[in-house]
């Protein structure tokens, strides 16, 4: 399956990609991120919504009305499978879902916890993207001494290369 088929790209994709204030929180990319979360561990819809909230540092949480229909359609497409435990649906990726994760290109592929890299060039690309993310989050980090110290420690370690 091509990326454009999986993500629904095509004519007018920019309108579908961008949500409120030009940020992309509607359909574009959610499928990929859901697969990444469900591959890491069996997850309920609520757990998936919590993961999105953590990844966005609390700035965004998808609504149940968005996530649950998406989980259902991804299950119907054979990308996710469902196991019911204690009355809750836990989603995990299928072989087809895992193939999408490993063969598709997507910029959020570097989201910590869902991807890996096989070369140092991949690691550097990931660091560049994560650096941009941290710079965009500067206001939130400004008063977080612990996080700032961790970043300084990482910079010191990298300066030895």
C-alpha cells in the first residue's frame, strides 16, 4: 500500500492535513501514530488518547469521537486486531499494520518509542527533528530546571563526538 493510499493523500491534501491554526491534528498521521502506539503495547482507546496527550506535552488530546471510529476502521482494514480483556478492547498491530510502520515514510516516524534507526545518519536526522521540537517548546521548558539540566547533559555528552 502506498503512503498516499494509507493516509488519504491526494487532491486537496493540504486541507485534510492541517487542522485548527494550521496544526495537523485531524486525520493525517493519526493512523500511523496509532499503529506505533499499538505496536509498542496492547492499548485501549483511552490509552491511545493519553499517549497523544503525553506526546503533545498536554497541548492536544484527540476526542473519543475521532479515535474510536478510526480504531474501528483500522481494525476493519486488518491493520489492528482487538482482544477483549475485563470488558475493554485492547488494540495491537497486525502483520499488515507492522508492514505499514516499517515500509512507509512518515516524518513522525521518529517519535520516541515507536521507531528505531539502523545507521548513525538516521540517528542524526532524528536528533535534528527532536531539536526543532524542543526549540518549538522553549517556552514550556524555560522554567523546567530538571529538563534543562538533562538537555545540557546530553549536549555535553554529544560534544565528545
